């Protein structure tokens, strides 16, 4: 099984010690946020085919990646770098430093081990379409030769996203909007052309209705072919997306909602930054769970429930 760590939180940035402890233990525990079932996830060498790490800041996790590699597990790192104003991303790594980390990952593990995510694309009075064209072009130039793919997606207005963006807009005096598909296609076409010019394959995550833009393919964020290239051998995994339009291989995510303190106003995985800070304080790096459930949860060892962020 491929392990995802994690699209619900930033494990490399904040929870590396917990991750390594769980590798040593050979398992971790995860609570389904909807049914409250507890799932015991096998992390033993025989059970894990590879890891996909999702992060904005891999620097604290570099030694952990060495440990993962020594254990013989292939991995890939999905690094989000958007370069947005601080009112949208209050606690993320500086863009220049983020470029350095992507280049460091490429230099140590090769070009197939790291993917750049320009995700999500937020259209606002601070970050309009022309702003994105210029911003993306600058980041793509800085990353030319370091990555072979950039994954993009437009912000989807999940309930948590709308609530947090509205709060940030009121506090900082900006506005945001969800453009019509025609505007998205026009911007996506321009960004795709910029990416291709820098030697990057442009892909789109879980938005199949926009895939008629020339040169843009469906993203496979959990990608057995990329993991196989990293490993130098085939990696098992059947296609089983998390949402309609998702082209990912089947995986088990070991993160937890409301535990990331990056402070991104558009995040679907955090109800609010204060809530995330409270839950982060309850994190025990020596515990089975990333954050232990406050109430008893129903045991369902060995099973897996698919989590759809649109329900969050």
C-alpha cells in the first residue's frame, strides 16, 4: 500500500518526529472524521510500497527522508509553492527559501522525487489573473531544471475555505471570487504554456471539466509510475481516486484535519487557525495518533474510509 502523508496536514513541516516514531513502531492510528472509526495503518516494511509526502516546508524533514530511503521505501515529495501575499498565507516558507528546498530535494533524490504544486489558484483583488501570470512565470523560471511537472488546480469553495477566506477578506480589506470556467481556461492555458517553456509538464488536479485546455493533463498526485522511477523497480498500486476526476493510485492517508498551522486562508483542511493551534498543542509525538481523539472512537482495524474534502 502507498502511504500519503498527508493531504490533511503538513507532516514533514510539523510532525516529523511522530512520523519516525510510527515507522519504528510499524503502525499508526487514524480516526475517520465522519464515522469516528479508528483505523490501524500498517507501516511495516512489508506493507508499504512507497510514500507520498505533501508539504510547504520539507527542511525539517530532510533527515527523515534519509531514514525512509535507508529502509528501502521509494518516496516522492509534493511541494506547494504559490508565493501569495501574507494575508493569504500567514506562516508559510518564504518563496526564495522554498525554491532552495525544491532544488535541494532534486539534488539529493533526483528529478522524479519532487513535484511543484501551484495549488490552489486563488483569484482575488490581491491575486488577479495578470498577477498569477507574472507570479507563476517568476517561480517557474526559478525552478527551471529542478522539477519536471507542476500540478495546478483552482480553489474550490468548500465550506471551510469560504468561511476562512471571508474572514481574511474582512480583516485585511480584499475581495475574492470564483471565476467562470472560461476565465479559468484562459489563465490555465497561459500558465501551461509558461510551464512547458521551462521544461515542466503542466497537470491539473481533480478538475476534469477544465481538461480541454491544450497541453494540460490530469494530475496523478499519488503516482505509481513516478514512484517506480524513483525506486528503479515497479511499484504496486491500482487507480482509485479520492474524488470524482482524481487519477491517483490507491493510498492510505495518515494525517488529521485541523492540525496544520501554516495559516492559509483558503485551506479546506482547517476550520480556523486558532482551532488548528489548539489541536496542534494536543499532539503527542510519541502517541499512536497524530492527535488522539477527544471521545472514544469505534475501532475498525485494517479498514479504510475514503475522505472527500468537499464534505469538510
